[in-house]
C-alpha cells in the first residue's frame, strides 16, 4: 500500500460537493419552477454533482480505498494484506544477528536485503534495547531502516489497543516528499505486524488526514506545521507516544522549525524513547538533545564522502551557465539544483528548448504537481529534475549517476545533502558544481567546509585570487551568490502570511 492509503478519507456515504451540497442532490441555488418541476439549473447542478461524486470516487480508488455501494466508509481503515510476503530466515541472517526479529528480517530478505549497512549495524543494538540514540550517517547510508526497524519491533512487542487520535509513535520530517518516502519504507514492516501508518503534511486537505487520525494509527509520519494544526484542532493527541524520531535532525533544529518541534515534543510523555538521525548533527541539535533526550548514545558511520563519488567544479563565464548545464544534462540522468524556486522553474523550461525532457520541483508547486513531476523523473519519462533544496532532503530515486549544482549552495550542509542524491547504497556517482569566475572563492570555501576534494575544470583558476563573493548588491542588483539585491533592511527568508513557518 502506498503511504497515502493510510491517510485515506473516511466519510459518510453522502459526499459533499465543492459547493457544500451533498453529491447527487440539488445545489443551494436551485429552486423548483412554478410548475413543480426541477429547473434546468437544478438538473445541471445534479449532473455536475454526480460528476464530482464520480471524480471523488476515482480519487478514492487511486488512494486504495475500499468501496461499499460506491461510497468510502470506515472500512477504508480495515486491516490490509501485507504488500511483501516474508521469507524464512535463519540465525545467519545479518539483521537477525544484531537482534532484529526474524519476521521483520524476513520482510527485508524478500526484497533482497540481508545484510545491514554500517549505520544500521552500529545503532540497532542500542535502539532495539530502547536507548535514546543519536545517529549520524551520510545521505543514502540507510538511516531510515536504522530507525524503522526498532520502531516496528518495539511497538509490535507490546500489544496495546489502537485508539482514535492517539498514536503510539511519531516520526518528524521536514518535507512532504520525505514523509512519503519514510512511510513507504515503514509501511510493509508495519503491515506485517498489524500496525497502521499515516502521513500528515501540508499542501493537501486536512480532511483525509483528520479521518485517518480519528480511525486510529499507531505510527504518524509528519511535518511539524501540519501536525501542530491537527493538535490545535484536537485531532492529534500525543499523550500516548512511546517512541519519537526526528529525521534530518539538523534541519529540524533550524530556527524556522525549532519552536514547532519543541511544542510537539513538549506534548509527548517525558518517559519514552527518542532518536535523532541526520547526515550532519550540528547547529541547534544540541538544544533538542539536552532538553529531550535521556543519556543518549551517539553513533556515526560512513560520514565521509563515499569513495565512489567523484566531485568536480566546472568554471565558466556566467553567460554560458545554461548551455553548460544543458550539455551535462544531455549525457545522462541528472538532478540539477538551483537556489530559488523561480530559477528552477525557468531552467526546466529552458532545458526543454534544448531538447531535454526536464521537470521542476520546488515549493511553489502543488502537491499533485510535485508528485507528478517526481514520478516522471523516477520512471525515466523525464531525464532531468531541476530542484531547489526541497529535494535535497530525502528524495530517493534509484540510479541517478549525476548531480549538478547549477547554482552553488550557500552552505556546506546543503552541498552534502544535495550531493547525496547520487552514489546511494554503494553505487557510484558524480557531482559537478557549475561556477562563474566570481564564485570561485566562494566555492573553494564551500568545499573546504564540506571536506570535499574536487577536480577543477573549465576556465583556469590556478592563478586566480580575490575576495570571497557574496557581497551585497546595490538596490535591484544581483549578488554574486545569485540572490536578488534590495534596499537595506528588506525582509528575507520566511515569507509573510505563512505563520512564520518555512515554506516546504
């Protein structure tokens, strides 16, 4: 089952149309004519509402809902059959050796996974024992399974009845795409143990998520902003939480997220297991660790750049940037990163003029558009994905051989997460940063902080000296780092009208 199935809509058989009238019934503006017969407007309204009801039914089908007499009901949340059938494993299985229950190891074995990665090997003995854990591993090193396995194993070991609006485990992530991906990993394991998983994030309606919470789910994978909304409405009560996991912990400790994360953690019981995982554990993570974790054990594995990941910098004149990116995108499947949403949209459109089937991924897209574009890239119908840093956190698409930084990232952590879209799970990959001559000093500092040694190509910079780029531009100008200049004191960062939350 896809993660969206578990957040399904539970409604009464009488579905309301967008105008607020029950599907199949008269609209509020339709009145019978003086002869007692329905007016033409009423007939048209009935037809329109029936069409909407059919569309809603099709959406339910796509979400995996079970239909009873054409309507979605509470049976949508009935137990489902496992999507993966476990195979028998013996004591020589790598996961069984470190304490993973055989039934869960059998699920992994059925997908060809029989030996744990390093981050899993070092963290699982402690996390399965109930210890608070700090896990650091490079992007693509297997952190999701590292926390998913102890989460499922420990919940399944205690038979506790399911309650409406009161989950037993919570996983916090920064983006919708990461929530979907994490739930997809957890769902087969949870289903095999009779546990239910739902996702909670913004960009989609509250209704299906509210219904999923009310129907009861042991595990909630959530973005902080939408979860806080559900908490305020009384649909998510965290007083039964036994295990809390924060993925991408460094990003979740940023100022934009930290107040919401603290509010959520304050609503969970003080006793309970808590785990933090990330490729980098820096910045505000200490504020979470000192306040909410009890004597945590820290593990780091594969935090260095993988040996099969090749880094290079292509120095060009700024006017040649688009053509250089297009030339790279012609050769192989690629994820291209830009600094702004507008630039991602613009570059994807311009790459199309070069004959490259490119799609964009950024915060201005609706959830439907984001899922559609990601699916096109994952399936191979699009060969290039042009994205902002929204895709640098948790988007996993198999067999991506190349990442291109069309705009160098502002900080080294972003470089690490962007680059992690390739060379995943032991595969080889290449990372190319496209830099203008004015960005050379900036990129050198960036790579030094990221601990990366890169090959420099293009314009010879061996004798180039100068101040680091990034000085502010004049009013209306463009800084060397690619950001728009403006008047002194102009607001930047968090958008107005967004409740102070970062846009994701």
